[in-house]
């Protein structure tokens, strides 16, 4: 299985600021996915990040709020911009694995105050 | 729009009990159904199901898919307190949605000693 390192593990941020979450994979992958899990809710896909092209965002998510970078086949970042308390969530990156369609990083627990 | 519905939303049992968790789905271009266990932040992969009627088993956990009736069940026998978690069902659609997962709301399982 792929090993995914996601940083930071958790953070508490002031409203109006931005946080960049990093996701590093130990093997080259074509697609990386970013999910959000709001408190008490299930996982919702934010966007799909492909290397060499712009990310594809799901309905309800926009690039200005959640800019994504994918500089190479092993790394991606998600930025949560101009944060408000409603952005308090767990953010997860995932990649496809050999035995599963989605293998997740450890997640980032974000609290906006 | 793809849809995944899990039931029950929560379940409280005692150690040794057997539980059955349900997942129904509506999705175009079905590719696979996945079960995850979420204890803290990152969902842990349990099973991936692609074919009807073939049971996947791992220890006390087992799962089966019915593609005709569009549902899956996850069984846990002889439950232990360590089984307490959120169990998530997700469906992967093919075509242009390849690789993206649609998650159900999750079932919160609590196992008392």
C-alpha cells in the first residue's frame, strides 16, 4: 500500500487567514484527491488534482477558496483561504492503491477561531 | 447525482453481539463499493467489492454486494470494544467520475463491555 504523509496533523487558525496542507506519497500516482469532513458529517470530495493540469473541483467548491497545487507525481497541496469557522473540518488527501480505490493520509484537523 | 445511504445511522451493542450494517446506492457507471472504518481522522480500508454475491472476509468482518438490488452489507461477529468506530460505505463510479468516491453518512457503532 502507498504511504501517505499529510501535514500538519492539526492546526488552530484565526479567521481570515489561510492554511496550506501538504500531502506526500511514497510512489508516483496520477491522481490525488482532496476530501473534507465537517463535524458530524461524512466525507465530501473537494477536488481531483492531476499533475500538469489544473485541479477539477466538485460542485460547491471553487479554486479561489481552495487552491490546489500538484507540482509532481508524488506531492500536492491544498490551501484553505480566508478561513471562517465554517471551514473547521478534517481535510484528507487520498490516492488509489493496489487493492483499493482510495487510500487516505492521516488527515488534518483544522479549527478556525 | 450519485447517492449512497447507510443504515442505521448509529448502533449500540454489547461485546459478543453480531451487527449488520447496510449500504444502498444509486450511481451511474458503478465500478466498486468500499467499506472503511474511521476511528480518529483517517478512514482505514476494510473491503472493496466489485462482483455480486462474492463474500469478502477478514477475521470477524465480512461483506457482500448485491448489484441487482444495489446494496451491500457489512457484518461484524463477536463484536469487541475495539470495533467502536464510524463505518463508512463509499461507491466509486467509472467513466468521467473514475477514481472519485461518493460516501454515505456513516454508521456510528458503539460496543459496550
